[in-house]
C-alpha cells in the first residue's frame, strides 16, 4: 500500500512542486491551501505523513499541530517554515512536530527527510511486531505499547506522542544513561546541535506528570554532566 501524504501549504506553486516529486517517488498525495481545510482533512482521513507549512491562512501550522496532538492524532508531521527564528522551530518540535525544514529548501532535502521519517516508522513497527511484551509496568506506572496509554495507580496520564515515546524508551532501558543528543537521535530521529533543550523541556513535562515530587524525581533521574537515566531502584515487570 502506498504511503499517503497530506500537504498543507498555501503557496500553490510549492504545493504542486512537492506533490509532483512525491508522486514521482511512489507516494500518494493530497493538498490543502489553508489551515482550516488542512486540519479537517488531517482529522478525517488516514495519512501516513503530514507536510505542514507554519504560516497559513485561517489556522497556522502550530495551531494545527497542537490541535492534532491534543486529539491524540499521532500522524508524523514534517513542518515547513520560512521563519529563521529558532523559537518557532523549537516550539513546533515541542508541541509534536517530528521534523522541520526551513524555506527555501531543496526537493532532494525534502525527499530525504520524508524517507527518513518513514524509515523510523518502519523500524518502530518492526520492533513492536517482534516484541512479545507489549506492556511495561514499573513502580506504579504501566505503559501499553498498542494503545499508547499510560496509567499511574489506575489513573490515566495524558501524554503527547513524543512524551510517550520518550517515556517508553527510558522505561525499556532502565539504568542506561543517555546524553541529550542521544535521546534526540533515538526518540526524535535527528541530532541537531543546539536543540538539546527540546529534550530538557520534554523531561520536565514528563516529570510534572508522573513524579510525586518533580524536584526530587524517582523515575527519570539526572546524571550530572552526562544526561538522564531511568531508575533501576523501582520494581519492573513486563506482561504480554
């Protein structure tokens, strides 16, 4: 089955060019030229990737990304931005975008990013298919890989897609210390220098949701001068 890609871009020339090259590479595409239409299509149809411009009429890309992630629609998002501000790129990544490209970009660069996203999806699905244990229970927290539901003491915890991915990765490798750049590479799929604070902000939000005392965490521990690790002091079990 061909991967379906939704392109939300108000510049028709760019949308047509991107669509043409994606089709030449075997993808199926649909386009939307404003944020409201793009959001409605993303909500109502099954796409494997959304290419999302940041500056759009009616609804901007950050609003669309925030709305989709708030509805637990976890379709990967490649954000396009003409802005040079680092704040805009970081904000997009922190609210759930999977990668970004700054305009102007080359078609070869865009295709490389698209292929990289699909490779990460395939690797994740392959790992899940070969994983006999789909649940992790550690301390009073349980994670379900199929439903992506996290519970603590039978209380559901509302996590974003990236927060779940980060928590699952930590809980799957208790005791192992990761630098911020390693977490960027393993969870986000890229290693851009200077974006380590994206990891920091996600860890801070995770701690605020799962720790009784975020200032003195039990689960996600800081290893000063190196990075972070998941505690080995808590009892861990796995169940099918």
